[in-house]
C-alpha cells in the first residue's frame, strides 16, 4: 500500500524552528492575517513560540525541506501557511489531512480572514463549510 503522505511530513515545532517560522511570518500578507496586523519583533516571536500557544504546532516538510507550518489550537481551530514557492502543489491539502489524522477531533474549525479568498476556497475544497462572518471595530468614537 502506498502512503499518500510519503512526501509530506509534520514535525512538532521546537525552539530551533523559531528563525524559520519568523522568516515565513515576514512573507505573509498582512491583509490575510486575522491574528495580527503588524509584524512582531523577533524576540516577541520567540516568546510566542516558546509559550506553546497551540494544542499542536508543526513544521510542514515536503521531501525533507521545511515549507510551512500548521497548527491546531486549544479550541480545535486550525491554521496553515505554506511558502509561496510550494503553494498549489497539494502540500497544504496533505498537511491538513495529516494534521487531522494525528489529532483526531469530532469537529475542526478554520478561521480565515474575510478578504483571504484563497484560504476560503482551500478549506471549502477540503469539505469545510462557512459558519459566520466576524465584525470588528477599532477605536470607536462614542456618539
């Protein structure tokens, strides 16, 4: 039997991955982010990684090369980011399926920024259904 994940593996994030994670964080489109609008400093980033903020956080490897990361939060929310050169090659789909296989749940969620159409389509193709729109107001003026 051929292993469908043979070229994609997940390895738990360690402190030695901080630099790689920061490099890919710097390449993310800020409009597509829902977790932050400004890039943290490297020291802030290391502190965040070392706090182990997710139930599980993995480096995605494709043929033994680090190409991205994926996680599942304490609330069963998942996220994924793949370096641009490795997108649209089926790696993300395999990584999410592997994440679910390694971390069985009865339900998974994926929070996607409203203007991130690419990620919305990605999760729809995996069988996820849209649930809600979330609205935000920053520094409201009280009338």
